[in-house]
């Protein structure tokens, strides 16, 4: 005879919410984000947060739905904000004077720039470095990296933001060029 553990009321309510509202919230997220996989990741992360906070939050539909809607909307807006940050950063680079027009003392070839990047990457925590390498060098999506490293897509996004901030400090004038080269080599189309 198989032992079955009865579901708690939290588990039952969560399961019902998830089954009834996962798809509608993915559709709701489409108001903000076109990419289906990004929308699904965002909604999954929101439900994961709800699950982690199930003891704190009333899981009755009339109260949980407002929480879910607010979280999905905010997560979508944060994702868009981050995309704009990346695009704005690339635009800043485009407006900068090309390296070949700068003084000869500051001219680096691509190999030297990569060497500067690797030296900076070596200083980072391993997860940050892995996220950066997998995204920029291997061209993997946030969802693929999250699955490989067993982290949430939000964590991958945060790690990438932190790496860029750290590299921005370390590499100052060269990071925009490196990011542009890395985006082009990873198939990023803006």
C-alpha cells in the first residue's frame, strides 16, 4: 500500500490558483512583453514567489489575484527597464568616438580588449562569471542559463546587471566596445 501525504490547505489553494491562473497571467503579461518564453518565465517566477510566501499570503483567489497581478506587472516592467538599460548602453557606445580615432596611446586591438575583459572576469564570483560567459560567449538565453545553473531567470538577470556594473568600473571606456562586440557575436539584434 502506498503512503500518501495529504495536501495542506496552502498546497491545495496554491495548486488551484496555479492551474486556473497561470495561463491567464501569461496572457496578461503579453500586454507588456511579446516574447512568450520571457512571459512564461516571469509568471513562473511570480508563482514561485507566491509559493515561497504561501504562509504569509492569503491564498484565497480574491486576495491572491491582486498580489499576482501586481507582481506580474512589476516584473514585466522591470524586465523592460533592464532591456532599455542594455539598449541605451549600446546607444551610448555608438555615439562615442571610435577607438581608431583616439590617441595611439589608448588604441587596443580586439585580443587586448578580450584580455582586459578576462582579467576583470577572473575577479568575479563564479556564478557571475558563468552567467556572463554563457550569455555573451555562448549566446544562451536567460532561461537556458537559469535551467543550467538551477537559478531563477531573475537571478540570471541580476547577476548579469551586477557583472556589467563591475566591469563598467574596471574597464571604463572599453566596456561599451566589448559589449557591442559580444552582442554581435552572440547574435543579439537589439
